[in-house]
């Protein structure tokens, strides 16, 4: 139940740079659940650099979530 509520929240909730949040939204990633459906490779394809991906992963892990596994 708790995770379901978090997953439906807007990515603005994450403590990541505003420019990355705006960029994700431009790529139709507005909710945390949409972000979690992406792999690191997906984010790299969107031209998000590794430091920002690391920050995204840290923020998700603080919520008990992760990016999608690439296997």
C-alpha cells in the first residue's frame, strides 16, 4: 500500500535537479512509477549523464525503490 502511494506520486518529490525533472517530463516520465519502469540504459539513451542517474537511483533507494533491472 505504501509503495503504491509513492509510485503514483510526481517525480517532483525526488530531490534531483530541476533541469533533470523537466527533462524527464519532456520525455513523458512524470510519475515515480514511470521512472521505475526505465533501466539505466534507457536513461543513458535519453542523454542523462551518469552522475544524474546515480542521484536518481539514490533518491529511489531512499524510498525503497529502484530503476528497472536490465536483465
